[in-house]
C-alpha cells in the first residue's frame, strides 16, 4: 500500500472545497465513488482505534460513529474524505490523536 503525505492530501482537499464552494457543483463533482469509501467500522478497526478515539479524530460524536457503523446514516462528504485519507495512511489517526 502506497503511503501518501497526509498534509498534502488534506491541503488538496481543502483547496477543492474552497474553490468549489461558490461554484454550482455538478453531480459528478459532489459524488464520491461508493467503492472508494472505506466502511467506517472496518477502517476504525484497521487503524486500531476505539469508537471514542475514532469519533475524536473524525470530529464527530460517538453516536454518529455508531450510526455510521450500524448503517443508519452515512458520513458527510467531508468525513468521507477524511476516511479516505485515514485509509491511505492508517498512522494519520494516531498522529491526530496525539496532537489533541
């Protein structure tokens, strides 16, 4: 698995959000391929985080993570992007936890 620089990926994502915020988004621009979104529980377990740690890294409540894992709700587009970054670099989650 190729490890990408998480800060570069995050900055790129933020630039895309800022650049497209005022433009009318097309359907293709706001859709994320289903197969590219890691399953929240699988990703959390892969990174070795408990539910509360994963929620803290994702910036959401524990109940939100539990709803994602039970498939009652879907993560937001921003959360999905962060999940893609964590999937690309599983160590990023621990780095973020140690900074908080």
